């Protein structure tokens, strides 16, 4: 029996996934969680074989949870299920040891098969997402540029962004100018939209 931890902040989706997986003879959902912190606690308490994690949860995202599980429970394979299948997220997930990545549009049979494959030590990545990730290439942004752009994501003024990232206003302007040039956008708002679409922030 493959023991599964399921984490998703949307109760309806989590319940539906649990019911679908429990229909499989060789799969058993042993724990459910609505946040990243709950998922980590449940993983340590139940020591599942596979963790099926939503990408976007209120506190820690699924990739952060997977990285922590990988450190604390190396025998547990992690699989991300998401409605935000952007190339940057897929690359980040794979770099952090995630072995499965599929969209929430996948069928129940596909999810069950992915859980089995991850448990067996294999990988399952949605083919369309993989193709998009290869076509998109790596992020052209440095980690610091990505931090500054993320801090600018809500349209805050430069002085506020500078306070958030502990830089001078002039340095923030230079970073935002550099980011816009790299992404070929006319302003920081377009740069934020482009970087989010690609999953780079």
C-alpha cells in the first residue's frame, strides 16, 4: 500500500482528490493538510511514501514544502499538482527535488499513475509543461533582480520597494531599469506581468 499525504488549501479540491485516490486499491491517503506548515507537520507525524502538494498555499508554497520534506524525510517522494503550471515553477520544483509536476486538469488515472511512478523512484512531468519550460529557457534575472521585481509587484512606489528590500531608492530604480531591459518591457508593471507569466517571480 502506498501511503499518501495530500496538501491543498482549497477544501473542495483536497476532498475530491482524496476520494479519487482512495478508490485505488494500492493507494491510501493517510493525512490531509490545508497549509504548508500543516503539510510539514503531517509528513513528520505520518511519514508518507508520497506527498501530493498544491503549488500555492497561504504560508509556504508546495516547492518549499517539498524541499523541507526532502531534507527531513528523504524516503518520501513529492509531486506538485497545480493550476499555475508556469515554466519557472517547474524548473524550480525539479531543482528542489520534486519528482512529479502536473496540472489540476490531469485525470484521476494520471494522478494515480504519477503517484505510483514517484513512489517507485521515477519522475512524472506533464509533457506540455515540460515543452513550455524548455522553450522558455532560464530566467534572465539575477536573484536580487527577482527580489526587487517581486517587491514591486503590488505597484508600490520606489521608496516603499527600497524599504522592503533594504536598498536605496536609486539602486532600486537601477534594478528595475535593468529588469525592464532584460525582459524587453516598457515599464516595471509590464516586467512584473511578464516575470509572473513565466514563473520567474
